[in-house]
């Protein structure tokens, strides 16, 4: 029989833990926010790709996904509304991995590899967002402290 597993609260009392957590949030969040800005800087091209992939309302989808990336990324980096930011990013990254980067349906080896790389980037990004979501209800060091939960 397994011993009962006790949950301990998230602690940042080891040397540089808070600073490393902040650096990780900044690297993750700002990178996603930058990707979101790219959605706004090249809406027509991205809308064409979204239409090619069969998304309804491709232009609106590009703008909406850009907003999720920018606001979610900045929210994670700043520690503002962390549950909402990390949750929105996790959902977006998982959904877009499957809908936009369906490498399994590609015949061309180069296109298949490119889509697989994008798919895997979205999946590991979703993993990071889920990890942040799991600790979103705790106090984050160097965070602005705004949140719903």
C-alpha cells in the first residue's frame, strides 16, 4: 500500500529560487508575447495560413490568438492574473498544436518536419503553461500580485 502523499506549499526559500522563477517566467512569457505581436504584424499572411488549415473566421482567429499570446505572455512574465494567463496559454497552445500543426497529415517530408517541430514547440510550451497554472494560486516572487484566485 502506498504511503499517503502530503502536499507541501510551494516555497522559494532556496538561494536564487525566486530570481530563477522570475527569469523563467520572463523568458517564457515575453517569448510568447513576442509571438503574439507577430500575429498583428503579419495578419494577412497568418490569416491565409489559418484559412488554408480550415479555421473559421481566419482573420479573427489570428487577432484573437495574438491577443491570447500577448496578454497571457505578459501576464505570466509580470505575475498578473497568473491562473488566467497560464490557463489561457495552455489551452491555446494545445488547441493550436492539433489544429494548426497536424504533421501526421503531411505527405511532403520537409513540410511534415516543419509542422512536427511547430507541434512539439506548442506541446512543450503547453507543458510549461500547465506547470505555471499548477502554482498559479500561490504567491509568486517578484509578481505584481494581481489575480482572481
